[in-house]
């Protein structure tokens, strides 16, 4: 896991290593300061020797300045390196997410991915900064302080060793209790993000059903759970400080008591024994020793928090898409011929339930295929196999007489345009949204695509026309307008295959008919696949299939299915009856 994470350090590794070196130098200067202060007191102040005061005073100033410079430089480099590491980490995660197939994306919820890209990365960033600063600084501080203290007086320095087990046991107990709590907190963050996401996306439904209080209550419960977990963990973490301070003050009292007797016996003479300067140094080293342990405990606590986050991040980084280019990919789709040969599809291999079973279907380039079927009949799953949004479990899907798994993914998807069941527009102008289909499209090509999708009629009515700004998610256009813009965007790809997955459901039947007529007239060589709940949208297709429970129940033209398929005939009669009632 650590190796995977540190791959994202890249250009910031050098800065992290320099930080470690600077931190070591900072500790060295910090350690010599108490010894220098001891010399200043004993050989300068107590002895009344002004020259020694100036000499030791000058050394103190130099050491203090060097400690300040190395400390500030280390802190600055640590902050820059950790921020850069976090930036790389987010980029690496986001880049890997872009390679995911639909089955890969299904493993992670949107809320969980957002938490991993934000909160989890921030936790790892803080841990990385602590690692470069504290993990080297704290052990060195502990070792050097103990060594310096034992050089002054080994017997008195054993007081440190008496307090160390008490502090170590206390810190270990705290961390052991806190670790599971922080793990639970970050799982609850996923729930919180999910509640917010659902509420924001479905805000119109929430207000329509007057469920604001319900949503507030739901958010409040999750938020309160996070608060209680964090509060409990922080209360336990708070014990760390009084425990450390208690040990520190006990050490100071014992050192002062023992040293006072020794100083009296030596007459405060450096040659005879312990002195006031030695006492000052020992107290300082006691503080440094115990402070280094406290810093280590903080590092362990941060590692505990970051450990859970790091594991969740590595799950994203290590996820490898099951859809990838072959060793020698085919780079050109010659035509829009499509064939399904004994195709099976299973989303969850452990469950074993087939989403599609033994699909056999052939569509010639330029033909129009209509697909109808009840909810859950796997209509969308069928067409998602064509651009390899999923891979077949059994059998094969061919486009242009080549198995789709032999194409380069980019080449295949550039030849297949798909307007998904859930239409998405992005914040930006209409022109910017349409250029998702072809970033190099001219204004004339954009207008032609909009005309084919019957979108030009409402675009021209906007004050800014094609420069009209689309809000995030397309909230400032109607459902039908959004669908027509998405169709125009797909047409700009000039695809070999055009798939409309129930993407005219929000437009009226007249506009739907006009769109179908445009397809037949202006893109006759493009293979068109239309999924619809309305038979009027598919009745002029060259071939229509009726899907039922992941299988092709019936196949034929509109007239043939009216005679041979009871399911198709019943649907047609119900819709005709409904249309007649609407007209009345």
C-alpha cells in the first residue's frame, strides 16, 4: 500500500528528502542549545567572566538562528511536498477512474469516490507532511536528548526511563481505542455525501412531495453520528496531553529535588559535580525527551486516521479496468455492420444470474433497429455491449465484422455515438456542450447537427442563441430540450453507429417523428439503434426486437410483429387506445 501511494510523490520526492535532512539538522541545533546555555550559566554568569558570556551568548544566537532557518525551511518544504503529493494523488485517482468500465464504476458509489478524492486525500496529505517532519525529528530528538542527559549525569537521567513506560502504555491504550472509531468515521462520511448528493440531484422531487423535513432529519442523523464518533475519539485523544504533561512535571520535580541536593554538595562548582547550568540543561532535555514521545503519539494518531483513508485510496489506484486495448488493436471501424453471436452477460460473476442470455442478432450497416421491452428486460445492457461499456461474458459482439474486443477502445467509441437513457449536459455554452461530440466542429456543422436533432428551433429563440449558458446538469433547459441537445452532440461525431437509449421520451410525438425522418434522410449510412417505450418511435425501423428477461422474445418488422408477437401487439393496442383517449 505504501509503495502504491508513494508512486504519486514523483517530482516532490526530492523536496521530501531535503525536508528530512533539514529536520535532522534542526534537531542537532536544538540539542546543543541547552548544553551551550549550561556553559553560559556555569562558566560565564556564575564565574563572572564576561568574555565567556559573550562567547557562549554568540554561540547561542548562532545555534538559535540555524535552528530557526532549518526549521522554517523544513516546514515550508514539507508543506509544498505534501500539497504536491496530494495533487498528484488526486490526479492519479481521477485518471484511473476515467479508464473504468461501467462494471468497475458499479463497485464504487459516487459518494464514496468523492470522499476518497477529498477527505481521504486530505488525511493522507497531513500524514505525509507529518512523516517528513516528525517521523525523523521525534526519534532523533529522543535519542539525542537522552544521550546528552546521560552525558551530564547518568544516575539522574534514569528518572526519564522510569516515566517512559507509563507514557508509552498510556499512549498505546489511547491509540488502540481510537483506531476503530476513525475507521468508522470515514465510512460514515460516505453516507453523508450520499445523502447530500441524493438531495441536491432530486431537489425538485423533494420539494414536490414536501419532504424537506424528512431530508433534514436524514442528514441530521448521519451528521450526528459523525459528531458522536469524532467527539468520542477526540475525548480519548485529549487524554494524551495531560498524560504527557503529568509525566513531564513529575520528571521536573524529581530532577529538581535530586539536583538541588547534588548542587548543594558540589557548591555549584563544575569541577566538583552538578551545577545550576547542568540542572537547566537536564530539565530542558527532559522536556525535549517527553515532547518527542508526544509528537510520536500524534504521528501514530495521524497514521491511524490516514491508514483507513490510504486503504480506500489504494483501492481506487489498484483497480484495473477489465476493458483494455489488445496487444495489436484494430484502429478503424470500416462500417456499421453489427452482429451478436450467442451473447451472454453477467454483471456479478459470483451471483451467476445472466443479464443477457444467448442473444443472436444481425444488423446491416445503415439499417435502423428498434428495441422495445418492459422495464428490466435488459434493453440498455444489450446496446452498452457495442461500445464496450461492458464486455460480454460469453459469445461475441462484432462491429464492422470485427470483434469489439479487437478494437482499440478509443477507435471503437469514436465510431459509436450513444445517447444514454440519463442525459447529461455540462456547465458551459450550448456550443461548448455540442463540441463534446467533435471539438473541431465548425459553426455550420454544429447548426446542421442541431437541425437534425430538431434543437435549432428552441436554440434560435434564446437571446444568446448558441452562446446560451447551460447550468450544471442542464437545469435551465427542459427535459425535451436536453434530449435534443444530447442527440445533436452525438450526431457531431459522425458515427458509424448511433444508439438512442430511450432518449426521445421527453419530446412530443411530432418532434420524435421529425427526428426519425432526419435520420433516414441525412445519415442513411449510419446504423441506428433506437430503444423506446413508444412503438411510434420504432415502427418504421427495418427490424424490431422485443426484449423480455434478457432474451429476444420476438423479432421482425412492425407489421410482422403485430401478427406474430402477442406482447408487441398488446403494447401497440394499449398505446393506440391511450392515444385515442388523449385526443378525445
